[in-house]
């Protein structure tokens, strides 16, 4: 912490842009202090970052995996596309196509549409069975949820429903029963290029909301999914042109099939329900795959 305080004082006498770089690096150090040694991280980011990564048009917050991965690996995040950078991330919370020039090596360049409808279409194409249903014909439990990204207000309905009850901005999918001892289980699956470096098993009360997770732990992808399932998940991600992101995968206890119900190309994490030690371990596991992803994008 003394090094961070010293760097903050040094920043006061530096000219721009060195002053801003130093201040930003100190801020990253403070934010990552519970996971890694903040002084060396801040100093490396300020003086000799291993890479400069543009995130555009949005910037990851301290809650997001990209922020943490860049910090612990010595990558400086650049916010302005006019400033020097080595590669870019199409990082946008809204469902919009990438606006960066084709000349720039860009992660997730083609992954603008991760709407629920698009996810369900690609899922059926790759896996060969359906997630989406016709709400006026389907008999049984169904899920109604917004089509857009970063939404958590889905609800479970009993089908079929009346045509007048259909909402055009919502999608309707079969309800996936993942219950294990009255807990719903989400297999949050990390995708970096053509690798699945880690899976987070997340649990919440069966009666709770989508954000009410009470437990999370690291799982080995090979223990969670068969080789056929892992291949299908990677083929699914490739079809969506998802270089970097996370999939919400549910395994139905009735038919033992897996279903990809959501895709996030600006993921938060690692899960806050884990201890700091486990989050640091997750970042350690993720970093080699993240590095290989960046190398592949730079070679495009």
C-alpha cells in the first residue's frame, strides 16, 4: 500500500499523459488489492504494461472478469480508440454490431447479437433439440424473459397461455429443472476462443430470483461435461462468433441434457459468492487461456 501512496504523490508532478496513466494504475491497484499484490501490479501498468487493450465502446468495471484479468496480467485498459493500443475488445452492453475498423485486431468483433432469440436459434442448430417453445401451444412450465442482454426479470408460467398474453419483447422457453436438494444449479461456462478453461457451479434457492445465488465454486469442465458436450458448446460459441464470454448452461434433471439459456459477452466475475482466495485461483486458471486468445486474435 505504501507503493500505491507514493505513486499517487508522484503522479502530481508528472506531465500528461503520464499523470493520468499513473493515477489510473494506482486506482487499479487499490481495486485488485484483495486478490493480488497491488503495488507491483500498479507499477507495471504505469511503466511497462505487457499489452494495451482498447475496450470499446464501453469500459469494464471492477466487477467484471476482463478488468481483473487485465490487472493481474499487466494489461492496461485503453478507453479512447485514438490512443495507442495493441488490440481491441468489442465490449458493449447493448446488442449492437462492432464499429471498430476492420484493420484493428478485435476480440468479439462478430459477436454483437447475443439476444435470447439468437441464442435459442443457434442452440437448436448445434445441439439438435429445442429450447424455444410456442407459448400458445406448449403444455407445462415455461420461462418468459426479456430478449435483450443484462436482464434478470424472467418469470415461470404455466403453458399454454393466451395469444393476448404474449409480449413481443419477450422470449418463451421451456423451463429447465436443475433442482438439487431444493437448489437451482447454473453451470456458468467460460469460453476463451476454442477453450473452456473453467466452469463455475452456481447455486440459488429454487424459489429465488436469477440473481439470488448463495454459493459458487470452481469446477473442472471435464468433470462437468462429456467430451461431446464440450465440443458442442465450443461449436455453439464459434457459430455466435463469441471469442470471449460466458454461457449459462443448465442440465435438466429429467432428461440429463444440457441447455444454453444465455450468453454474456461482457461477463462479470469470477462469482462474488466465492472467497477471495478462490477468485484469485480462478484468475490464475483463466490467465493462460486468456493469453492464448489474445495471441490468436493478434494473428488474424
